[in-house]
C-alpha cells in the first residue's frame, strides 16, 4: 500500500503522515488506531488489555511485541513503532485469508 493510500484510508493528512514516517512528528495512540483501522485490524486485537487475552499471538510473542512498540515510542521513533504495528497487521490479515 502506498503512503498516499494509507494516509487517505487512515484520515491522516499526507504531509503529516510523511512527517510521522520521517520521524519529525511523534506517533500517538490515535495515529496507531487510525492506521490499524485503515488496514482493517482493530488496535485492541494488537494490544490486548489483560494477560489472559489471547487475541494477540505474534511470532515474537506478546510481551516482546508490546515492549518493542513501547520502546520505539519512548525513543520518539515513530517509524519503527509504525513498522511493528503494520507488520503485525499484515501478518494477521494473511492468517485470516
């Protein structure tokens, strides 16, 4: 999916989206939700609320997945956080096919 298509589907201004990808803007939960929705994945499925929730099963494991996103966001690395979420969303879509 192109930047234009993803930004449009997510309802994020293309210029702002490109700044997010370039790391000039900080990614927040709202952006993650919009991007997940644009990809057809509910963010709650990617970030479960309790340890008993098995909605998130990733190759890297739940704890490592959430830690990777948290670390990327805490370091202001919006690109890396987006990559982690988008890769998982794509993986989940492929599994559903």
